[in-house]
C-alpha cells in the first residue's frame, strides 16, 4: 500500500462528489493501485486545503464523461472515503509538527505540497503517508459534499498494457507517442511478475550489489527534495535507481537538459530526507532513450556525468548507464547501449 497526494486548483468538490480523480496524462495514475490511500489537495489563492483520506477502488481508466467544468482530465481512478471526508488546513500540519516535536518533517511536508501544486500526483513515502493520516485523525474537520451520480457517456477503457499498445500503435510505429506513455508502459510492466520488461530491468539492476527489484519500492514522478520530479525511481536499502526517459533518439539539443538532470538527481538524492534510508550506498542513474544516435554523444554524456560525480565520490558511489529501447514484434525491448 502506498500514499499519494492528488492535486487540483479548483475541482476538489467535483472529485469528492463523483468519487473520481482525473488527470491529463496516463503516467500520473499509472503507479497507483487498488487499496492505496490518497488525499486531495486544493491549492489556489483562496484556499490551501487537504481532503481525505480516500481509498483507491479501481485501476486507472480512460473516460470522456464530463464531470469537471474545465480541462480534459480523462485518465481517472475511483475513490471511496475512509469513514468520512475530512478537511485539513496547512496550519494544522504545522501545529501537529510542533506538538509531536516533528517541526522539520511538518515544514518539509508543507513545502512539498506548495512547490509541487502543478503536479497531478505527489507520491509519499511510508513515513509521510502515516504522518498525514494521523493529522487527519486529530485535526480533520468533517465536510459534507453531496454525492453525485456518475453517468458515463460510454464504456470506460481500462488503462493497461493492451490499451497503451493500441494508443501508441506499437504494431506499426517504432517509438512511443510521448514520454508519459513510455513511463506508464514501464510502470505497468513492472507490476507483472512474468513480464519481459520486468525481467530486463531486473537484470539491469542486478549489475549492482544488493539491488534486487523484488526488494525495492517503485515510485514515479518522485521528488527528492526540490520541485523537479524524476520519472521512475526504484529504491531499496542500498541503491537509489533513477530512470530518466526520452522517447526519441538522443540528440545534441538535449544535452543542456540532460546535464541539468544529472546535477539535480546526483545532488538532491544525496542524503534526501524523502528516502527511507537516507544513506544509501549508491545512486544509479539510467538514461533511457530510443535506440540509435551518435556514439560520440553517448561518450560525451558519460564524460559529463564523471565530471559531476567527482565532487560527490567522497559521500557516495554514483553510476551512469545509458539504456535504449526499441519495438520488436509488437513488444517493447530495453537493453544497455553499446
């Protein structure tokens, strides 16, 4: 079971009334499972409130039924209140931190919400999720929002590997339509024990000591300590594995962006308070892109990472691996670039 904060600027009432949360892209909900606990954050100039807790009762699905006044939030999950819906103000989080002598955690939690209100989904670690649940129990005030009937205009489509394969036309295309679909496809593949992508990535992780996939937690759009989420993070007691995804072939115009990502992930993952084990032995940075491209550019990227890593070697081991994907016989294949 995992915990999430789902954000909206103005549609918390609709989410609660229809017991649905909607996002614009598939990846925001791809890692959320039935049974996970979520909270809804409505953050705008009028209010900074949290609602919940809710339990997720469906996997992600696609439905064009209009329930939000604005925005095409067609990727959705079903929610059910746990006991009753409560509302929490930011000040309640801060005061609870004072009471329990956890002011640093409370302040970090508030910053996490404020800095990332533009994200649809903020994944929480176990400590953060349990912390917020306790605050709701103590300070949450009951709120009554009338339940509305959800009358679907058509059959909702389950967002699974079959849906994503058809959406991206991988039977005829050589790449994914977007990085959010590629991310969603990998996340859903990791949930299936006999999936070929899971086996391929498990083999990749096993190149490093104490780095078994089955002993790891998988997050997506994970924030280490700044307002810059990483695509996929697979973390265990010894390793923080960070995957940055590019749907196209690596090109020189991506160099400034990739360099910035290298810096941010190397530094902000170092002793990050958001990791259950802040002193992981190793950070493994995986850059995944479409197969092909200039070998000299890949060599340049490895050289750039080594330069960044020089200042950090005293604190922790860091590695850099370029992975490539391609589509073969209607299936995704991932392997290490040569």
